[in-house]
């Protein structure tokens, strides 16, 4: 991007929405396949493998969400404007380039995006830096949604890691969503079980009435949030 010329940003949102569409299509296709538990049964796929696909699809959605946040944040700092004319109000001058925006956000003049990373997985950090650089901005949409984003991170981390901390964080998230008797999960209850379970709370009455799974409810949640941050 030439110095002084703001980057575009709509394509960042559109790319993220495409990732969500691909993930939901993949999961729907897997869930539509006939299932089997015993090898002697008719041809089909074991539910365990369907669950693994759901987990990986969700992990991809969360990773794409973080990429969306990073790419939109650095572009808005260069003065990027959406196709409909929206842009956050800068408190001071804009970044000269996307690289300059990374340096400002990281407070590191030698910042290299291919070697380091911004703390975009933390919605509180995103809001704080947005508040620092903008007097008005769409990242305020994270204000009342931080808990759901953090729980999404806990689910993603449980898929990606087998550490004790990830297990403890996931259990807290699962209990928060399904509120099992005595606060205890069934043995073997993992990310796939939660993601395929119907929503009971925290995603609104419409999601409950439509019997949406946590996977679909989260995809809807991220899709709506992305369109608030980068308005179409």
C-alpha cells in the first residue's frame, strides 16, 4: 500500500464470512452422511469422526475471526473506509502504511507480522487499543460480547491442546453453557459434544427456539459481530 493511501477493508469482512460459510457447509455435509457405530453395519461414518470435523471447522472459524480482527484493526488505523463510507474516528494522525499500523499497535518499531502477533484473541485488549487510537469505533461491539468470545477461545484451545489448563477452561465453558446437574460433565464430554449440543442459553431465544447447535449459534454470532465491526 503506498504511503498515505488508506487500505481497503470490506474484503477482509467478506473473506471471513466466506470462511464461516465454508465451515457450516462442511459440517452440514458431514452430518448429512449416514452414520454407523459397528463395522458390520451398512456403509457410513462413525459419529466420532463427524465430531472431529465439527471441532476442526470450529477451530478454523475462531482462527479466521482473529485474523479478521487483526486485519480490520490495522486497516482502520491507516484511515480505511468501508464501501458505505464508515470509518472509525481517529484521535490523532493515521498510520502511513499497514506495517506502520502494526508498529503502532504493538508499540514495537521492529514488529514483523510473520514473526510476532497482536493480542487479538483477547477482546479486552482489542477494545483498549481501539479506545486508545479512536475516539469512536465499531470495536465497541465487543463490549457486551467478550464473554462469548472468550468461551469460543476456550473451546478452540481444548481442540488444539491437551493441557490441564485447557481442560479446566473448557469444563468451565461447558458448564456455563449447559449447566449440568451438580456442575459435573459426563465422562468423555468434549468440544465435539458441546458444539453439537442444542443451545440452552446465552445466544438468545431465537437460537433456542430454532434448536441451533452451539456450532451454528457461534457461526451466527461471529457473522453478526463481523458485520458490526466492518459495516456492509
